[in-house]
C-alpha cells in the first residue's frame, strides 16, 4: 500500500436439433446459479495503540463508516442459509494502532490497520474470508514558536483511509475472480501491480487457455514477481510449451533461477523436459545444480511411470 500523502497502503449456448424432418430448438441448460452472498454481520473495531498514544478516537463512528464501505462493495447480500441450514453471516474485525510522532519542525501521523472477515459456516458456498493489513504515514509540519498553531492530521481519517483501501483491494480482486474472461484479460493487459498478478493467478486457477501465449511471454518479464506468477499459472495448466520458453530464456549461469526452473520443468514433464534435465545433470559446472537436475529428472520419470505415461 502507498502512504496517505502518500499512503502505504477483483451463456448458455443455444443450439438446434433436427428431428423427424422438423427443426426444433433443443433445451439448453441454464448456467449454474452463483453461490449466495453472506449477510454482513457484526463489524467490531479495536484500538490496540499503547494507552499513552490513544487519541480518544470514536470507535463507533469508525465502525459505522467501515460498515458502509463493506456494504458498498457488493460482496454481501441477504442472510441465506448455509448447507447446514444456519444463516450465512460474515463478521468483520478491524484492529489498528495509531500515533503521532514529532521531531523538531516535522511530525508524522502513523497508523497500522488489520481487517479480517470471517463467514460462518466457513465451508458454505459463497463464504468470504480474508485477512489483510497495511500501514500509512501522513507527514505534517510542527508549528514554530512564532507561527500560529496548526492542527495535526486526523489519526481517525488516516485509519479509515487505510482500512478503505484494504477493503477496496479485496473487493476488486473478488470481482476479478468472479468476472468474465474478458475482465481477467483486461487486468492481465494492465501496466502491472497486484491486480495484474491476481489476474495471472486466476488464469491458472480457471484454466483460461486463451491467455497461454501471453503467459509464455511473461516468463521473460523483467519483474521476477510477474515471471514467477506466470510460471505458477502455466504449471497449474500443465502447459508444456513453457519448457522450451524456460530453457531458452534463462541463463545457465544464474544459479538462483536454475534452481527455480529445474523443479518447474520436472513438474511440467514431457520428453523435452527429460532431455533438458539430463543435459543439465551431465554438463552443468555447478555440483549443486547438477545434483538438483538429476533428482528432478528422477521425480519426473517416477511421476510419469506412476501415471502410466511416457516422458514424451
């Protein structure tokens, strides 16, 4: 998260059936109904600041504001029954610490916020559970001896801003998880950031194979986090085209990268993976890398044997 100034602080197919010389529309299955959304239950607020730093914040006002923020995300609905017949209720807990610190002519308002939401029953369809935290700093100038007094930044406003950003982030990611492939593609095509990484993860989870060419290109992205996310998605889809991309794009001299891709290639499997691991195990100039490649090749071959398939 970025600071407050700055803050550090988601169709059914129609068809026709030709019968007895007449064209009739075949019945189409309705798309599965989305799981019910839990009702928003209690929203509790707890100030964990040391007693000397507590500024007498109005917890009831913070609770009311955050309740409105959560309700506006669209993540919650009426109180449906869970699988066991119990109402599906999501309770939120917000804990924070806040303080102001001054040194000379400079001061800072600081806050750290944690937002947790748990649904009961937790295993019911549509249950929402998350636990996120962030922190923010807002600098200000301390009045000099001759200057007029200046009010300090509102610590309550800082706490609320951080909490709102956390909630907005969760809601955006959830909308992306539930969104159309086009929405996921749009997030993938964005400039970067956590939402793009979430889109990459969702592609692997939902097996959106139209995005494989883009993921293959991202294996050479300058951002290691993006590279790793793309590799994870390709592994989730068991996409063996990633093997060639990895072997051609990664330097054999980069021990850290080599250790990372050796296991990935062994999981993806196939003849090309087997041949590459054999080559590395026999020729690499680092004893540790050679041993890792040999062990990974053994795992690849064992998995292939257990599955009753050839490495090719």
